[in-house]
């Protein structure tokens, strides 16, 4: 099992040249892409720049503004913005903080999708351990109750 830590206590000053009031942490990085967390403070800013990777800027908390080429828009938690490869983009906040997960996807040199044909599985095709056919059954479940918060929200993000 691999666990990557990010968030408060794991961030460092981050961003392209000219960025300010911005911290981040790389969560994962390899030849398939990079996943990072960015935390913008008030008046935080990533200056306009371009990147060779197609990038998704996924706002997970707060809100602010983004720019793609000459277009600007307000964004809030629950929204994702596509920053196309080699297109100038930026992000900033005014009076409120914003957190985002940034997913950078490099252009694939070769396709990794395998060609194939799916086959339909009939009810009698499902086999239980031991080899006897069993019909598919509907699954039932529920979400567990969320544990009570152990921190004071007025103190900011939990550690």
C-alpha cells in the first residue's frame, strides 16, 4: 500500500516564476503524469504561463478565478477547468483561499488502449467458487456514518 501525504504541514512554496501566496505538494509523478495539490491564500496567484501537458485544475475548496488563453472565469469548489497543452493559463484568488488538485497528463507517444471485443455474459455464465453456475444477484449496501469532527472549524484545516 502506498500513501502520499499532502495538505497542511506537507506543502512548500510552489508554482511557476512570479507565483505568490501559493503552496503545493506533488502527490504523484511518473511518465504517465503528475498529480499535485495547490493551496492559494488570499491574493494567491499563478502567473500566466504555458505547459506542454494537458492539465485539469480541479477546485476542491473555496474559489477564485482562472484564465485559459484570453478567456477568464470565476471557479468554485466542485468545478474542474481544462488547461490545454501549450495554451497560456493562470489562476488566482482575491479575498478567499482556494484549494485545487492539479492533474497533468503528458501527450502519449503511443496508444495504450488495447483493441478487443467484449462478450455478453448471460445469467447462467456466472460461476461460483466450486464451479456451480449462479444467477447474478442484486447487491445492497449503505454508506457508513461519518465520524464526528475532532477539530474546531474556526482554527482552519485539520492536521
